[in-house]
C-alpha cells in the first residue's frame, strides 16, 4: 500500500484531468470500415478483405502531409477499428460522398 501526500494527490488529479481532456480529442481517431453486405462474402473472405483495406488505408494515410501524426494519434487511441454493415453498393457510395463533403 502506498500513501499519497497532498502534492501527489493533486498531481494525480491533474494527470487524470489531462487524460480525460485528451480522450475526448482522441475519439476522433477511429478506423471505420463499411462492408458491402450485398456481396454475401464468407467470413474468411471478409476477414481477408478487411485486412487488405486496413493495410491500404495505413499506406495511404502515411503519404498525406500530416499522415504520420494522424497515425500516431490513432495508435495512441488504441488503434480502434469499427466494421459496419453497408446495405448495398449505392449505400456505400452515398456514405463516401457524405464523408467527402
């Protein structure tokens, strides 16, 4: 058991507050992949395609001016990845258009 004095307690409170402030900023750094469910892929095929898409995304982002910093932030956020279901090709195209706006 380690007892903290007032200065240590104050420092830890400040440190926790800083981490909470940073976590709100980090929530923006997630990789979101949308899978076209109309193709009815087998789980193994989907896993392979998601892996390839992730690798492609990492290479592409690294080429951007601030890509390395963005990848560092994503890593600091725990490299969060979300895989969502898209209804069909039109749905995916609509999502892409919305993301580009």
